[in-house]
């Protein structure tokens, strides 16, 4: 199968308004994302829907205590959805509307960069899954509209945020990650 580069984005079955807004924010900062309301779709039906939309990958935002709790990545294989590592366990998010700016239009180019050495595995994995370049800090980001920065916050938790370039203006969403799980457990 030839990769289309499109990614289907959906949620767990009962998303909250905050999760829906978070998904909308992601569609504005990550090119080639197609957002679909899940409704009562099973995982197999999500795979079918992705293929209908011309997508070969899926991101599912799961709910935990009213907000996004887990972000899972999948590729579409012959037997349906196949998990792509890692699984991100989210401790908090800050939506685009919480940043002081007007509504952001969807972007067409994205680069991923990491400012901490022990987050390079995460940055590399996201680069491969999203199919966007991973640049080291001093490489030029000028030809991209948005950069996905992976860093550590004041509490030493991994954090992912999106910056509008060339101004390096944070536009969000900002995702604070509690834990990164590399091996799938059932």
C-alpha cells in the first residue's frame, strides 16, 4: 500500500467538549489530519472509515476524568489497526483558545524538534508517524509554518507544544505528558 500521508483523528466514544476542541486544535496545527466523529464506531469501523477518507494512519484521543487522558497511534494493516508506539498518557492540556491570539488557520508545513536529549526517541517516533521532518535545534525552521517542540516543563514532565514560525509564538495546543509507554500492554 502506498502511503497517502493522511491521518484520521478521532476520539473515544463519549468525548467531552474539551476533547472535541483539542481535536479541532490539532487539525489546525498538524497538516493532513482528517477529523471524524467516532460515535459508536468500533476499531474495525474506524479502520474502514480511515481508508474511505484516504488515510493510512489513525490517532485516537481517549478520555480520562473529563479530559484527554491517552493518545494512541495506529497504522492500518491487513488485519485492521496496528498500534504504533508510543502511547502518550496526558496529565494536562492547554487549548489554543487559552493563548492570546486570534483563531489560527490550518497550516501546511510542520517540523518537529526536541530540546532535551531524552525526548529524542519520542520526537523521532512522532516524526516517523506524522511523516514530518525531525530537525535539531540549530537547523533552520524558516521554511516551515509551525514547529512542534518537545521539551520539559518546570516539573520535568515532557511537554509538546506548537510554535508559529518565524516568530516562535506559542499557539498551542500544549500537551503535558505524564508517561510515555513504548510497549503495548493489554
